[in-house]
């Protein structure tokens, strides 16, 4: 667990709590909130909530926000980074779609004992997946004709 020593509302040191306080015994859970407060320390956070489709985390000089210390900041992705992420996501969705199509190729054989129209409609919905408004980030895959809605009991 990383902690930060605070003086005059500024971060002066960041280290593992054991190395910052080598002569102190801690429970297995580490330094607690009261210990941190008594020793002018705050916990260090190495993650910030962000939209990974449009933002990224970058290393930052430790800073205090919302009574914790952060070592990362959120920055917007560049247009090239967004385009690259979108292309990668689109490729992933298309691969899933292609796998689902391959799994039901047999339904289109002339002697397949299935409702050909239902399977044909399903397969067309799969092929049209890239036309969905939220593609590639918000995609709803169609249910195959054999799909049975789960039963819930109250």
C-alpha cells in the first residue's frame, strides 16, 4: 500500500507504508485511516475513473484531490488514438459476428432440418451488426432462433 506524507497541504513523499514507517508494526491489512491521519499521511491512488473510449490515464506528479493522493491524471485521447481504438473494437465485434455466422452455416444447407427463414433472418441481422447506431461500442447481437429466454422463479 502506497501512502503519501503531507506537509502544508502538499505531497512531500510517496512510499510503501512499511518503508515510510520501518519501526512500526502493522496488521496484515496495512496502515488504517486513523494511523494515516495521525501521521499526516494520505492513501495513494494509482487509478482514476475515466471513459477509456475517449480518455487515458497518464503519470502525474502526486497531487491531492478529494482527500487522497493521485499519481495519475486523465487526459483526452488524440483523434488518432480514438480512431485506433475504434478500429480495434470494430475488428473484435466483426470477429465475434463472423464466429457466430460460422457456427450456423450448416443451417443453410438444403437438407438442414431447421426453419430456414428464421435462420436466414438471424444471419442477416448478424451481417447488419455494423450498421447499428452505436457500432462498435454499443452493439446488440441478435438472438439465434433456438434461443430460449431464461425462466426466473419468484
